[in-house]
């Protein structure tokens, strides 16, 4: 593969939106990808699918690890820099978690700390380790955000707060690193494991109306396929213009039309 092909790192790469981003970036956008996730088995299956079923050799490498461990981001950046011309053109920060689901009165400080570790501090660490390479490439950082970053929901205090902090981190990065392009994307309500958690654990901790909305979206098959926002996210990681930096978009906002699946 030619060394001019874009090289990106994707966290939470083994399933859901992250897996879609990996496949779309490689198949549709000609990128090389480092995938990061906790499941070795899932990453190996993804690698076998890319190399075997799709016959795309040496386009995907992976790091098995928890993104809350600093060594994981260090290993991912090191692997990217020794592969495909020694550069990093894009970073997709997709790994995250919704728990604890519960009211401010009943959840614990430790639960909130865990939420911020996965949804905020792991991302801070990954960005810090990737910054030197991204500065060199004038690269792109795509934050997978949520509507919860701008709208509170009962029982989602930890998740909403951590995602709101992440939104401001994206804006701060855009100010401090003007040669990078940093964008937050709200992916919509996607058919992922997180939605299953909401349906099963939200019943006792969300308002009945809010919980019923998520039950109904699943029952009516109205949840988005991960490829829908995944195509936008992958495309932005490879080709987003600098004019979008620091901004928050829903995946289906008008400015995102050029990056959507055709």
C-alpha cells in the first residue's frame, strides 16, 4: 500500500460505530487503520474479515487494551508510527460508556469517576499522546459525542456531564491547536450495545416517558445502523476541512451531507 494513504486510529473499534468506521475507512476511503478495543477475539475476527473476506492485506492492525490505561494509547500511537510511512492523519475517539445510570442522589462518586475515566480522561490521554504526530500531519480528531452533551436526561447525570466536558474539550483543542481539525459528532440513536444497556437498566432510573422512547425505537426498528453515522465519522477523519474545526454536529445536519453514505 502506498505510504500516502491516510492512517487513522479508531478506539472502540471492535463493534458498533467503531467497527463500521474501521471498515468504511478501509473499504471506501482507502485508509489504513489502527483499531483499539478490549476484546482480542473481536479484533482478530475483524482483522480476518478484512484480510480474508475483503482481501485487503496490511490495511488493519490492532491494539488490545483498555483505553483508560495510558499504556494502551501509547501502544496504539507507537504502532501507527512504525506502520504505513510513520504518520497519523486522523484519530477517531469512539470508545465510551453510559453507566452508571441512576439519579445524582443514588449514584456514587466512584461510579462518576469511572464514567469520566472512559468518556473523558481516556480521550485526554489519547489526544496528548497523539498530538506530536497529528501536528506533523495537520491531522483530524473526531470526537464521537452524544445528544446528552447538550441535553440532560433523568438518570444520565454522569454520562451527560462527561459528554458535555468532552464537547468543551473538543472546542478547547480547536483553539489551542489551530493547525488541527477537531470536530464533535452526535451519531444519533444507533443500534449498539449501549442501547441494550439503556433498555435493560434504564427502566428503574429514567422517567417512564424517556425509557419508553428507547423501547419504542427498538421495537419499531427505528434505530440507526452503525454504518449511517459511521460513514460520516470515517469520512471526516480522512477529509474534513479545517473550516469545521471546533464545531458540534449531528451526523445528519446539512453540513454533513457531503460525508454521508450515498
